[in-house]
């Protein structure tokens, strides 16, 4: 696993946990103070080792609180000298009444979590409550290998965005669903106007055809009656004209009916084709 080294290791074997390697300086800010319960010492030391191997500076009780020192003062200096506090989350840690003050001091300096001063690492199955429940933790529970745990730990403690170095794989494209109902072409706008124009056009030409036929037939009948019955034309011209008009209307209606019947018959007649 490739781990990016964020900070050079400034520790020295002859230095105390709260001293800097440069002469004239009595203290320096460490990167992490690790708070843990005694039952999780192995986890705490593994976490500290991973962090220091990556270049971070760490203060941990198992390595830095030596015999002859004042435990309370050492704890206070460790908390004050570390920028961030890692708490090793486990059922024993949550049940202990001595570990709470260790992370509470860091929490008081960053209650909103903007600086990330309190960083829980869950190593055993447990559910933190109270204020700890509001802090997002690094979860090592359920991982299968040491490399997975180390990689997740390093990713969790890194500050800044968690953008990967390589482009993520594109998810598989889903096949599109067929439309439930196939839509036809878009109707012309507005459809009512086109329908009205079509109906009006058909009606106009039908009236014009019938009117012309009535006029032609009426004139023909009038000429025939005037030639055959000249007395009727001179004595009763209105009756002659009415009779001619009536014949014109009757003939026109019959012709129109024949035209419509012929068109309907042509539409219903099946097309002939193919070999028998």
C-alpha cells in the first residue's frame, strides 16, 4: 500500500515527548494525542505506529509517559501539546469514567468540529452516545486485512478533501425503458383550427356543387317547358319557374347521393392483387 508522507519525522530517541529537536525550544505542537482505555492498548500502539510511519508526530501514554513522572501533569501536557486527539472507540472506552476528560478538553476547543480536533477511531463494535454520537468516526470494524485498516486510517486522518488521485470507475449504464405508449407525431397547432377549416372547405364545395347542379338542371327544365308549353309560360310563369327549380333540386340531390355512395363503395372495396 502506498501512503503519502504528509510530515517529516522530527522525533529523536533522546527527546522527551513534549520537547522539540531544535535547541532553544522547549516544546512543539504534536500532530496527535491518542486517548485509549487499557483494554485497547494494542490498538492504540498500532495506530500510533501507523501514524508515525507516515510522518506524523504522536503522543501516546504507552510510549511517552515514563516511570517517575506525574501522570496528571503528563496527561495535561500531552493534551495541550497536540493539535488533534484520537480516541480509540470501544465498549471499554465508553464505559470508562477516566477517558472522558481526555477528549472533553479537545472537544471544548472545537465544539463545532470545524478543526477536527477530536477524531474517533472505532476498533470494536460499539455505539457512542451523547456528544460523541455527533462526531463522524473512522471505522475499522469489519475490515479483513491490515492494509485495508491502515489505508482507511490514513485516509481518515488526512486533512482537506478526500478526492481520489485517480478517476473513479464509471457506473454501469442502465438500459432505457421502452415507452409505455408510442407517441405519434406532434399535432399541428392549433388542431381545432385545421379541423374547422377542413370541415368548412368540404361543406363549401359540396354546397357549390349542389347549387351549380340545381341551376343547370332548373334552366334546362325551364327551357324545355317553355318550348313544350308556351301558354303555361305566358299564363303562369311563376309555376313554370317553380317547377323547373323543384326538378333542379331533386336532380341535384339524387346526383349528390350517387356521388357519396360511389365514394363509400370505393373505400370499402378490397384491393385486388396477387396470383391465384
